[in-house]
């Protein structure tokens, strides 16, 4: 059974001279070209031979039988094709005449290819702009792009952007290559069939490895998140975790925490808790905790007599990979709750514990966000406790974050 070896292409197939030279060098090593794809050339392993390769351009993608027979009579055998380019071979010992001897004629033949490649490049650019534009709209729709990125909901977007940009890059490169080839042929410069190819081969290999690595990482991240992310009911008692608990703020022995499970009405499966903690992971914030907690104080009413006093709190804790993200994350956390505070701008405070501390209040609503180093704590509270009590508890929790 004949062994077939695949090798990464030099890159742009319009580098005709370099590809011809590469194929010839491979044949001298006993690897003879059999097929060409978008990314790989397929070689059949055999005896080393000194063979000339020529890439011919034809508007007829399948090449007419008459043309193949004409070339064969001149000593050139048809091997394979790639789009409008066909590959012919001839042993060096046969000393076959060149397929083309007039560079100007070859330049003229390239006009149709030049227009087609340019038109296709324009289509790819327009489609990529539309795709990236739609992606940007989704990413920035709630005006919290950095928060969306570290929480993982948009972690795939950079990889998707690369998937749009890479075809644009390759098409522009092809357009430039064919234009340069046309101009050289028009000036009477024939194709160099022994052009050096190793430099572009190495460049394309490095580019391919980088792109494949990025795509592989991007495709792996959702599975890691699926394995590591989890949620569970909060314990009834307070604990030593980095989470700001409702009982830490209220400090009322009459407070009763809700522990109601939320079920799918069709399957009765529990999908969450009224008071729960979620553990999440992303490359930019490997430690994330989020809680939602509520309770009631049976003997106490809201001041407006609207019902039993029922305070609530939500806490987000992030431990960032890069502290440079801190400022952007804080801004996004505050932006997310702008609708609650009706345009009430947060106030920045000096703090001996936090590098950055913001607060804002509107009636029973209080919001505090503090950051130190790589750690960020955000608290949104609804109740009658003083905001200074929230800050004191957050300072204690920040020490836990920094030490864990």
C-alpha cells in the first residue's frame, strides 16, 4: 500500500514559482505530489526523482481533455488541480519545452483571475464586517462588555472575531499576490520556477500553529466552564466564606432565610434555589462567586406598611487574572444597576482597606463595590441596614479573598 504524506501548504497558492520549487524539492526526497487541498498538499511516498512541476492557469476548472493531451504530447502529464490552477509534471531528464514562453500572454490570462479574486475579497470583507458588527452589538448591548467577558458569556467572541478576520487576511494576501504576479509578467519577468520557498513555508506554519492553538483553546473553554461551574443552596448558618451574607448585614435573630427550591414544573427537577451560591470560572477570573439571598423578619413591617419586612442581598466576588481589568469591571458592575438608582451616580470614597471603593443609595437600595489587588466585591442590598455596616463586612471578606 502506497504511503501518503500530508504537508502544510506554503500559504498563498498564487506564489506559483515557490510552490513549483517546493514540489520539485519534495520529489527529490521521494515525496511526489498527488493532490492539493485548502490547507495541505498530499504527497505519495516513492523513489527520489528529479521532476519539474508547472502550475497552469485556466478558466476551465476541469481542463479540457484536448488541453491535457496537448500538454502530454509536449512531455507534461496532468497531476491534479486546485480551483483554476492545474499542476503538470515532467522528468527533468526529458527536457520538455516550457508550457508558456511569453510572460505578457500569461499576464493577460491572469486578468480574469485578478478580477474574480478582488470581487470575492470584497464579498468576504463585507460579510466579515457585518458578522463582527452583529457580534459587537450583542457584546455591547447592555454596555457591560468587560463584565460579560470575565463572566464567560462572551469568552468565545475573540475566537469568533478571528474566524471572521482570518479569511479576510488570506483573501487580501491572495489579491496582492496575484496582482504582483500579473505586474511582473506584464513587465516581461517570467516566473522563477526555482524560487526559494522555505521562508514563506515557515511563516505559514507558525501562523497556522498560532491560529489552531487559539481556536482549540476557544473551543475547550466552554467545556471547562461546564465542568467547573456549579450552584447550590446557601447554608442557613453564616460561614467564613468570602460572601457577604444577609445575616451579616441584618444581624437580627428574628431574620428567617428563604430556602425554597425552584423546580421545573414539567419534570419536578430542581434547577436552582431562592437563596443560592454559584461558583463560576473563566480564564480572566478563575474564582467567581455569586449569591442571591432573601429573608423575612416576621415581627417587622416595611415603613410604608406594604408588607412584612423582607430584605434581600446579592453579592458578586471576582478574583481576576489581571488586575488591570479592575477599573473596567467596577464600571460595568455599576452600569448594570443604573436602572435601579435612576441615574443616581456612585460616589467614590477613600479607604484604608480597598484600593477603590464606590457607594450609592436610593431609599432602601444600597450598592457598594470595593476592589483590592485582583479581588473585587460587589454588593447590592435592599433593606434598612446602614451602608457603613455593609462596608465593614466587605472589608473583612476582602481579607479572606486576598488570603485564599
